[in-house]
């Protein structure tokens, strides 16, 4: 008898959890695992995995009260998923039955179906009730410690609360943001993005096929807005994938050259541009191999730890341990120096990272200004609606955090600065 769509979605969600928690894989690299599912089941499987990862600490605390010892990871992940669903008010009969079925049909773990049934029935009968009384899940120490040093424990607790709450869906409109908000039932944010609290299947939203909009966090849309582009300007977009910023630049009427070292990711950029009917010169190449200078404006969205995106990517703290960040910091500085050499006199460059670590943001700009006489930071570039002056930093950049806009759904953690080269 074929598995039901819900069962297939749960099975896929557990597989994703196994990959993240057992192999250190990121969900963004695992979309191929969901290909056999129908689009709505894909969306459900991903949502189940995300909810479980966000609530992992709470689920484990509840399960520790029911288990004498933790079972094998695959079985534990089934228990975690079931516990999170039950704690969030899901249908108890369906959840318990299908989770038991996942174990019962597994050749190595079917002997544990009785244990899974007993534990989840306990959860359904009140064992999951303390869920809301447990503390908000904390970041792992490798990340929490440097963030507390940078922003203080109160700010980090607020960020963790934002991470646990998850993220709404933000859209960037190709032209008329008000029309997109009306068509999709979203809210128009002060910065011009459209926010949807419950979006469902993205490709089914009005305007997707026509390319009227693309998915992009409201914070991620701000670096291009800070460039204040004019039609016909020559603009270089470095590290362009997945292409949201490239599309913004093209929609502004600029002549954009977009670079990314990943052929697969650049194919996605080209696909998104085509859907929106926008044009860009897309090139698969290393930033350091590009030498065409004289650009009016440059966007450098540098590779980083991505620690500002945890509200959307709760897999990141579980799949990473902080290794490699120092190498990224060195790479960011080298990319910034190279990019400045491609900028025309009088031009401007926006450097940005989706990181919460000052070494990947504020410190990079402080050191770049010290290395390059004739370069200045322009904080006025981010004098935009909806942004607070208190978010501007001493060296002239803009620091965004997940706990900002908390009452309306938060934002990704980002750092950005606009650098101007003397004419």
C-alpha cells in the first residue's frame, strides 16, 4: 500500500534531520532529497524539519523525562519530530500512528516500535504540556559566547527568541510593491519589502510565474537600496547567487555583471532572472580572476558564517561548529581590497555579510578604511524608511539583528556599509 502524502512528508523530514544532525549537512544542500515528493509535500517536509530543529532543545528535554537512554539517531529524530508536532497542537492519533509506522517499516529499528508508541502516547497524554514553560532554545556555545561578548547577554537572548519564532516570508517586488502586497495578501513594510505571515507553497502565490516578485528577506534587500542606483550605471555584483540582489540591480535599470564561482548556483540566478524577464551578464568565475575596472557601483555580498540567517536556517548551529570562520574573515578582506580596485573614481561600493559577528562586519570596514586612503564610509546611504538611527555603527555602517522589528516578525542579521572612492 503506497504511503500517504503526509507520511511521505514525515519520512522525508526525518531523513533531512538525519543528514543535518548525523552528517553535519545543511538543508540548503539537501533539496535533492525532496525531489520525489509533490511540491506541497516538499514544503511540508521542509517545514517539519525546520520546526523540529528550532525546537530541538525543548524536545530533548521532554524526551529525557520519558527515556532511560537515547535510542539511535534515526529513531531519536522520529521521536523529536513527533514530540514537536504534538507540542504544537498537531493531531495526536495521526502523529503517533505515522511515527510508529516509520519505525515499524525500518529493517533495523522495527523492534523499537513499541517504545516509540509508548513514548509518543505519553507525550500526547500530557507529556508535551510543559513545552511552553521551557526556556527558549539557546545557541551553541561556539556562537553564543562571541555574540554575548559583542552584544551582551540580553541582546543574545532576544536574538534566540527571534530564532525560535522563525521567520515570515518576505518578497521583493520587481516594480510595484503595493500591487504585490495586495495580490498576495501581504503587508508592505516601510523599507519596501512585502511580508507574508503564512505563505504556504511559494510557487502557488499570485505573480510567481510572471516574475512580479522574488523571495528575499527584508534585511537582504537593503544593501542594493543603499547603492541608490540610476538607470544605465555599470554595476558589478560579486558573489551573486542566489540572485535576489542581482535582480534588484537589473530591475533598477542598471547594466549589471554578476559573478559567482558556483556553476550550479549561477544557473539558479539565470533561471530567476529569466522568470522575472530581467537581464544580467552572468559569469561563472572566481572574483579574483575578474579584472574589468571602472564600475560606477559594486555590491560585494561576501562569503561569511551566515550566522544572521538562523531564524530561517535553524540547521546552521547544528551543522556547524565555528571552524573556518577565521579563513572567511581573511577571504572577505582580500575580496574587499580586490573589489575596490575595480571601482571607478567617485564610485561607491556596498560591502555586506549576513553575519552577526563584528569581525565579519564592523571590523572589516574599520580595517579597510585604514588600509585605503581616499576611501570614506557613507552612513547616509542607509537613511531609509523603517530603519533606526541607533542601528548605524561608529565606522559608518548599518548593523541589523534578528531581534529588530520583533513585533512584526523580525529580520535577518546583516551588516552593510557603503564605501565611496574619492574622485
